[in-house]
């Protein structure tokens, strides 16, 4: 199953670490966690806090221990296709979380959400669109969905941002189904 994942972090510095994670399965099931920092995680950027509005005190008070979150992620997400809008950043924080919990840093792997959109369109269109036109139809479909979307600024909280990636993917699925029906009637 496809899963859309997002992290919020202490900063964008080299020593940054994850402070919140959320994921949304393709069926809409979701989960979110504030992450209590590991003892060695000390990086903090007040400017980042001004964006996500998560304080270090909030993490200490309300966060789930980092190792518990990491184990929960491995338990829930192993065997699924994981997607993030910024896989290099989110992958960095996923790796930091897994390493701090003494889990293999490649226990979970992230791919770009654009790949999920392309796969959804290909899966639906391939049976009805000639192979030589498939890539063109997919590109056109993705462009159409992007134009129709009312894209706002990210909320910079993990769950709403993961939910937005899920909604974008659902819009591609819906448009692919509409396009396939039309192609099947031509």
C-alpha cells in the first residue's frame, strides 16, 4: 500500500533531527507523533520553531520517546511503499530517528511522491492507452491535476502536510480513472 509521510524538524542544519512525524495510508488511515528528542539531539532553531510552532518544551512534555516512535514506524510501515514530498530531507530525518533508536537506518526507504502519482496514472491508463502515447498521457494528466489544484502553503505540521500529499495523489487517481473511461469509449 502507498503511504504518504512527512516530518517536521528542529532546523535545516546538519545536526537537525525529527520533532514530528505523520503518515497517511492510501486508504486514509493516518497517525501522527510528536517526537521527544534523543539525549544527543541538541540542535534547535528559533526560526524553525516560528514556522512549525512546536517548542522544545512541548516535545519534552508531550512527545513520545524517539525510540518508541521509530519502532512504531518500522512496525506499521515495513512492507509498504513510502513517499515524501522532500525525500532527501525527510530521508535524512528518518535515518536520524532510526539510528538514534539503534535500528537499521535503511529499515524504511522513502521515494518521491511524484513517483506515486506517476505510478497511479500508469496503473490506470496502461490498459487503455497505446504504449507509445502512455508517457505523454501521464504527463498531460499530471499537469492537468496540478493546474486544477488550489495549492496553498504547507501548514508545516506533519499530519496536514502528509494529508495534502495524499489528497494530491487521490486527485491523480480520480483524473486517471476519468481519462481511462474516456479512452475506453473512443
